[in-house]
C-alpha cells in the first residue's frame, strides 16, 4: 500500500491554510493533477460531505467519488476517494508553531484494488513522494502569499 507523509513549516496560520483546503474550488491552484474538485453537499463543510475529484494523469483523465472523512476546523481535514482501481486517503493536519507559523503535515495513502492496481502499486510508490512534495510546495506558497 503506497503511502507518503510530508511536513512543512508554513508562514501562515492554521486558519489560513485550512481555509484554502476547505474551499475545494481552490484545489487545482495547488494540486497539478486536479482539474476540478466539487463538493456535492450544501451547507458548512462537515464530515460525510460528498466530493467528486476530476483529474488528469498523463494523457488520461478520470473522476473519483469521495467524502470528507474527518474535519476539525483550523486543525485537520481528511478526504477519501475511491474508484475501481484504488482507494485514496488525503490527510492534512495543521499545528501552530507560533502566532504566524504552522507545521503542516500531509499524508496520502493509496490502497490499490485488483490485478491492475497491484501492478501499478510500484509505479505509484515511486511517483507519490514527488507529487506530494510538489503539492505541498504549491500549497505553502499559496498560503504564504495570503491569497
């Protein structure tokens, strides 16, 4: 099961960072593969909200259905996504360092399904660190810019 964790010190408050993450329409700003992330549930963000993740991978594109599986305002957001080949858990935890900085930890875990998923697992394991590191760098830059 491929998994990777990255922690960054971000010169922004947990509120600012989680505000970006909770606004799913902003996901393509920091996650290159994401072309669109839809929240299919009305009202304030909450555990159980339905999500739909649209992505590109090379020349292919796809869609995964998901849910908000954990949410603690200004501290944690975890989304889970699934399709026929994999289950993906995307977790962010923000811990204040001081009044203006945050330690942000991002963990992504991918559980592959079926023969094709098992065959792709080594490739996913090799690509996951670079993809996660790139996403964290873009998210950090966005949060630090105050946009």
